């Protein structure tokens, strides 16, 4: 198969355990872009957490794309154009914030394109999110009023046992309206309904006149499952969750062993 598009999750896939792209993997990705292949970075991170890696790979020059917030937003690197943008209903933000305030120790955050907004009080888990995305945290007094822009995602952060108490309340209240799930024991993702990487990639492929059969998707985590199942070639990293490996067409080496370069050499040269 003549694959035209390579889609990569970031953490645990494109980057190694030090959150870096190795020189060998970077060289391989530069070469396939030079050859006209389309590179897509697909992550749960906000756009500012994806953009520095896209810049390292010069994706603005080659016409690559960024899927941020697990696919709620697709951005064309060369122009900054939004190809797809799903947002949370604005009327849900204030009541969600008020639910979080009933559980001292929890925080709820969202993102501008340059910083993280903390709705209550930053905790150690918000600092983890800040470090992953290299974004500063700004505390705001009236969180809903500060979110005066289209919001792709809210993130709850705190001790797992506190989140466990809040989750059923939010799921009952917003069933059918929002997608609410844990990405880590200490992170609660609050997303627009029916947002996932596969659905967003379908929108992107349609806009480009390509099919899923022409696409390779690589990942390691549960939020990569839909795109791995959807792709013409679904690839699990050697360090992937067992379910992801079971669902993949091919298992490559781990993210610390240049697993993406192995995919490039086997399927895109």
C-alpha cells in the first residue's frame, strides 16, 4: 500500500521517556515529509503543547496538521487555519465549576493558546499538566467569566478518591451532552460529546480527498484506540497498553527504541 499520511500520538509514541524526539526519528520524519508524505500530530494536549514539536519537525513548511484536545481541534500548520473545531456548550461551564468547588482540593482548568487557566487553586496535578505542556498557570477568580472564548476542553485535577466522588455526579448531569472520562487517575477529561481521534481524522481525510486506507496511525494509549482501529495500518508501540497491541495491525519497537523510525523504514520508504 502506498501510504500518504502518518499520524502520531505524542507522549509514549513520538517522544521518548524524556519527552524528546530522538535525532534518528526526526531525520526519518523529515525525509518522508520531503518526499511529500503528510505528517499529523494527534494528542490530548492543548495546541500550545503540540506546536513546539510540530515546529521541531518543520511541519509548517511541509503542510502538516495538528490534532489537539484528542481531536476536538484540527489546525493546519502552514496557515494556522482551523479545519475542525468542537467546543463545550458555554452554559455548562459555570455549573461544572461550582460542582468542583464543592470538593476542596480539586481544581478545574482550561486553556488559552498560551497559558493554563486555574479555576480554583492549582495543585500538584495541575503542575504536572503545566510541565507536560510547558505552559504557565494563571489563577482566575471567576473561571466561567474568564473563559470568554470557545472552549475545547476542561480538565479536572486532584486526588483520585476525590475525583471518584465527583465523576458520577457529572456523568449523570451531562449524559448525552459531554464526554467525561479519566485519562490518568488524577485527571478527569471533560470534552464535547463524540470527540475522538478517529472521527477528527475522518474529517481531515475527507477534506483532502484521501481515504483511511492511505493512513498509518501510531499510538500507545487508550485514547489512540479509535484511530488505530480506523487506519489502513494501525500501529501499537512496543510500550503500548495490551488492549492497543491486541487491536493493532503491527507492533513496532518502543518509544525508547525509535519505534516510529521502524514504521517509516518498513512502510513509507
